[in-house]
C-alpha cells in the first residue's frame, strides 16, 4: 500500500498560473505523513518500524524475501574455497588482530562463506562481536548485502543474539536500513528473531536512530 506523495515539483506552476492554487497545493492541507509512533505503545518492532517509515518516508513498507532479490551475491565456489580455517578460528575466537593480519598481509578474502552461505559477518553479528563487525565493515569494507542459503542477512543474526546488539545493529542500519525489511526463507524479518521482552528496547532504538530510515525513500519502488 502507498500513500499519495506530494513531490517538490508539484509545488511549481507556470507563470500564467502563479496566482492559482494547484491541485497539489489544495491537497497539502489534507495529505500529510502520520506522526511519529509512540515507543511506549506495546507493539512488536516490525509494526513500529512500519509506522516509523510511513511517518518519515511517506509510504507503508512491505517486506521482500531475500531469495528473490538480486542485490545479494550467490554462494559461489570461489567464496566457499576462500573460507579458510584460519579465518574461521580468528572470527570464532573474536581475535580481531589475527584477522587483520590475515587480511593485510595475506590478502585474505573476508567475504568468504561456507557451503550454507554463512559468512564471517554473519558469525560475528550472531556472537555479538562488536569490534570484529566494526573491522569487517569499516576497514575491510564488506558489503552488508550478504545472505546465507536460508536468506538470512547479518541483521537476522544480530537479532538472534539473546542480548540486543544495539551497536552492531547501528553499524548495519547506517549502511542499509532495508535489511530490516528483508525476510528469510521462513518469511521472518530480523526482528522476528528478537525476544519479546526486548521489544521496548528495539522500539526506542528505532526511534533514536530514525534518521537512517530516510534512505528507504530510495528503495520505495521495491518495498511499497
């Protein structure tokens, strides 16, 4: 579903009509985005997110299955072959210095994955390794558009952690908030893996970081 959006160009009229009120100007008084949702309202984070996006971007978003989107790279033989045990151990043990050494001195391919599509970024997000995630995204500059064979992106793994990984999720959100609207093969969004007792924390977190959601305006054709 979409709402009528008043575009900037709708406010301009030809000189001969300068004194006339355009149809869009007539609508301006009645067409407006809804107010920001209340984080104290007891709704799940997906409902809160949808209301927040509608308020900020002017459209109510739909979700999309990851396996239908071309923005995610395939689980290729090249990526599987690069899934070296040294990299895996460094990641599992949260040894950022070792992973940096392998990356800088041996040119290790950090976008590698196993045959199920699980990547180092997935693993780090799921385990709550904030500094590891920061290194992978900032220094190694991994693309957040990465999924496993079940369609789970790094946000799914971050929300799977029993403790809200707010700092990790902010790193993901600022790169692409649309990851929150992408479902896995079960039809689950990332927030559907979050514990209900943490919903208030996630609602407030979304509200506090709502400035990043404006990027979804560029994805309106996909998610509305």
